[in-house]
């Protein structure tokens, strides 16, 4: 039995519509909902939390909680803007849940959160005097202090300085493990999803278009729509590689070999014309025309001292069957 199940969840909000959302989350899982801004990701979290009257059903541990009010769902929610109480201190924000529910071992839990999240020096500060990273830690501490059955994170890294994002991603993974949480995390960032997720649901225009373990979703898109959303490059009909299956395929720009001579030994080799070569920090971006198709290729500068093949010159490119992703 799944820990959390959404069954045919639908909801209209102005011109936007959430359509037939169905997926399962296992206990202890880090589940990422991935999609562009405006795709409906936050509305899904809010529906799980009980903030919208929806069609369809939400099950927790086999129990239908669709009509259960938000405060009875035992869900911790960390919004993108943190939604902290500005008239309260950090400590008062963290322990707020104790005003409306019984929290077991309050002092021990508070002490543990303060220690783990490094909040000692700011406990008595007011919210207006905190940085974005400090507000995030306080919001997460408040959510965990309520001892939620499920933790919902809405774009938790969007307000964080990019230089600290790796540190914060590790911090989120550590929190998830330490407090044995079941976490749903909304993001538009593929890197976040790849690092954190056990499972990923991709949402496009209010619909879940693919759900699977993180590696399968990110490496084996279920449709052309998903492949394009994930930024797959070099998407061509399989007839290009003499496969008449009527499918599409993609080849990673980093897995394509380049030579000015016809000396490659890959499974698939093509003769092409250099259209453009762009130098980018540690690599070159090549655009090579093969008939009516254009390949995008990345080669490391350490392997190619310069763009020795000039625009308009002939070259050879190759790749192997094992590196192809079929769509």
C-alpha cells in the first residue's frame, strides 16, 4: 500500500486547470514534482495539504483524506516565500505548532533542530532581520517541529544565492534522512531533481506526463514532449540510423566523437559539414550539418586545442548504439 496516493485529482483556478493527477508516494521517499513555472506544481502541493476543494481523491495510508481539513492532515508545508510570522521571533515561529497540536518531546526536538540547523545565534531575532537562507532554515525547522507525516517543499531553493545551492541541496537530503521524512519537493530545476529525488513526476500544463524513479525519468523520457522539456538534444527520427521502428531517438552532445578524417570506429558514422564552432570556457560547441539534420556536439578543449575544422569544411562524427536514448 502506498503511503500517499492521488487519484484523478482535478481542480480549476481561473484559466488554469489541474487535470487528472494520479501518482503514489512511498513512505520515506523523496518525491520531486518537476515542471516549468505555471505548470501546476504548487497547486498539487496545496491540494495535498487540503487548501483546495478538488475533484478526485487523496489517500493517506489507505484512508481517504480528501475531505479532511488542513489542520488535521499532519502535513508540514514550506512555501517558496517561507510564510513566516513577522511579528514573532525565530523561536516563536519554530514552536508555533504547539499552540494547536500536541508535540511529543518538545524541548528535546527544539534543541535538536536548533543544533542541527545552526539556529543558536538567531533564536531571539525577528524575521525581518534574517537573510533568505536563515528564513529557509527557520521555515523548515517550524515544519519539522510540527512532526508532520509528510513534508511539502515549494521551490525551496528559489530564494537562495546560487553559490550556496549545492550546500542547501545536501542539507535538504540530510534533513530528509535524519528525521525519516516523506518529502514532496516542487522545482523547475533539473539539477535539484537529479540530486535529491528517489522518484520524479513531470508536470506539463496541469498534467502529470511521466512518473518513475529519477534515473528512468531523466534518461528515458516517455514522449517527445518530455524529452524536449528535459532539454534533450539531437532528437531525430530513427530512420537516420536505419531503424524503421517509427520512433525518435536522441544522442547526448557529449557522446558524439569528431574527426577531420574518416577514421572513427563507432557504431554510427556520418559525414557532415561544420556550420559553427563556439568556444565556451572549457569546451567547444559544434554545430554540424548532416544532410537536412543538424547535430549539436560538445568537445573538451583539452582534447581539441582549437576549432581546427573551419566553417564549411567536411568532418566526420560518430556515436555508439549504447549511448542512444529512444523516445
